[in-house]
C-alpha cells in the first residue's frame, strides 16, 4: 500500500465523522465526478473552532485528509485554523502520494470555506484577506492542467508530461486530471 | 489471517500440477537452448514443442501457428504492430473497439500518431460490440480488425464469431485479445474465424511472464522483436523455458478440467449475484448472460472504490477496483464510461474475480467484510441519505 501509517490510522479510524446540526459554518468542496467531495460543518465559540465534523466521498487519502484537518482545527482560533494549509495537512499525515497531493487534499479548502461561511453569515461580512496571506483555493487551478505524478503545470493536455516524462493521458478524448472543480 | 484472493483477473495462482512441472524441469537441469544442435538443445526443443502442441490443442490450432511471447501485452503489441507494419503499403486503416485493454489501445494510438487511421466502434450499455458497426467501418484500405474476446473489467464476451465472418468476407485479418477468456471458456480459432489471438498463461493457472500469439498460417505479419531465428523467425530471443513448461501444463489442464471448473465458477457467480442483490443501490456492470463465469463487476453507489478496496484488504480480502483514485493515472475507467456509466457511480466500482481455489464460504466472508465497509463509508458519505 502506498500510504503512510498515519494515513492508514486516520483512514481506519476517522475522527469527527458526521454533520453538525445548525452549524455556524459549512464548507463544501469537490464533486463526485472529479473523484472526491468533502463537506465540513463547524461550530464557533469565542472565536475558536468549538466543534467540527466532516462527510467525505472519496479515496483513502481523501478520508484521512478530512479526518486530519478536523483534528488539526478543533480548538484552534479561526486565525490559526485559516493558517492550516494543504501542505501542513499532508505533512501531519506523514506525506501523501504525489498524485494525490491535490485531487484528494481538499481538507484545508473545505475548512477555509466553512470559516468564510461563518464570517459571511454570522458577522454579515466577508473576511478580507490580509496582505501577503496565502489562502489557496482549489478554484485557482481551474482551467490549468497539472501532471498527476509530478504536479508540474502543463500548457496543454499533452499525452506525456513534459517535466517528468510519465504518460498523462489514457485516452486522448478524456480531459487531463485537473485540481480544479466547478464552483 | 487467511487471505481470500478475489483478484484472479490480475493473475491466477499457479495450479499445483503446473508448479510441479516447473520444479521438475528445474531439477532436470533444464537450461538447454532449443536452438542448440546438440543433445541438450534437442531435449529443450522437444520440451518446447510439446508445450506448443498443448497450447495449440487448447484452441484447436496447428502447433506451428503458436508463437510464445513474454506475456499477453507482447502478443497484443505483436499482432497489431506486426500486421500494421507488414501491410502498410496496402493500407493504413485499423478497426477496434472503445473498450480494449491498454495493450491494444496504446499501440493503436501510437500507430495513429504515425499516420495510421483508427476507427473505434462503440459498445452498448453491456459493453457489447455490434458486428454491424464493424462491417460498416470496413474500408478499402482496412488492414486489421482488433476486437477483444472478453473484457477484463466487466467480463462481457464479444460476438467474435460473427465479426470473424464479416472479416473473412471482406478479407481483412481479425485479431482478438483473448487474454481473459482463453483457458477459461471454450475457444476454437476456426469457429471464431480469427487470424490472430493473444493468450496469457497467468489467466489459466500458469505462470506470469509467458504468453502466446496465435498466428493463422499465411497471415502477413512482421516480428515485434527482431533477432535470431527462434519461433520460426516470428519472435526472436531465447525462449523462457520455465514459463513455456508451465504454460504447456496449464493449457493441458485447462482443456481437461474446463467443464468442472466452469461448473464451479458458475456456482460462485450465483453466490456473488445473490449476495449483491441484498445490498441497496448496486449497479451490475457487463452483460447479464454473455459474460465470463469467473468475474463480476459492480458499482456501489455513493462511495468510492479505493476506500472499499483498502478496507477489505485490512480484513484479508483482495479485490480490484476500477475507481479513478486507484488507477495511478487518476482517470475513470474508459470501459465503464463507454458503457454509459456516469463518473460518480464508476468511482464505486469493484471487480470480484475468483477461481477454482475459492469456495462459497470464501465468498460469504468477503461479503461480510464488504457489507461492513459499505455501511461504514456510506455513513461517511455526503451523497448518501439514510432511509
């Protein structure tokens, strides 16, 4: 198996599975067509993530990512939770296979979306991004192709990755895997 | 923990008698090269020809029409590129289907990049090719038809005999990838009307690393691997004698044991289907009747296949999934999409493939684990609504 022990542990015993009734924030990312879909619901108390739960449709990596991100966010201030990135989730999981780094690593996006949803609905305003702050949204990859093996950006859906030389297409009539998803 | 292997489509365990035959050959110091003109070489040649005859007998061919290859993939590459290169002056049009194995689809894509024209006929919702579509696709410059006999993902058995009659009438050579079917269901190359057929030993309890290409006499074809005069100038290289011995034995056993094996596999298939009927929201893939006895493909709605596969593996059940997430390339199976299955449902596709070493009790154990994983993952899925 290609996964680390931490990934396997979170996959076998996922933490915080479920859906919070009347949540303060909801974040949904991905769609079943692209392979993974994740919904995070959370409760906020004193500017902290008081409770957080997830539902995920996806592979072992996607489930482990969901579980890990909820565990990392629980009890943190919203600012701290927003600082959780795909990279820090993957690192906490002891790494993820390269081809899963983007498509299954939706946890941080779902978390950020849920917090944004909270700001929008509970405070009646959209939180402004601080200068220099990097909040990576999956939508930023929209329309761009990436090699599923080495993650190099590709100018067009070429059959062979120009960076690592691995085949990127099975059938030319199918689109290359994109980190993007429909909003 | 006893491991229950339900992934026979990825390779069968060795038949005990095949194992024995290979070990015997090792103990006999079977290192000889069949090309050598001395007694050690002669003994190897005798072994080689004995195995060739057994493979030929399995498919009702002449032994001289069997060329040993390193695997089914090589046989497919040889058939397609060998005929395409040999007949390039006559024409450059090839007909195939859109559910072929990668070892047919990719050589054809390479040829299309080299100036060949490839027409791919589509399949119905069962993954079945319509022979009339093949007939319609034939042109003046068509030099080859390559349609698989049985599909490796959904088990559907294609109407090769009908396509064979069409091909013969139009004088176009027909290749069939029979890797999944050969040794598991009866095959007669004359009845099927094929000119080239790919075979792999590990699909009928022989070793991996050995296969064969059936080439009907007088078929125009160039070698894929060039070099010495082995295999009557059709496949150069010192033969894999241990593989040859194993494949010959496996072919002999497959021919003799096929009726009992089929009976057993059909009993297992019924057990699988009966148990699947008790799980909510399952889609069965492939043709309901014209399908391989040893394989069932099904899609579990609302959840993803790799996660199911991993959970079953934890419980010692080895199965295969067609989920894009487990494919390495992260793309949805082209076979499932060709049958019209939507991407989300295709994500939850599992293949149970079993063999003579599997019992109904094993199937029961697998289903106990499957039910557990389906409940667990559906409970987690945002798509599944309880009740």
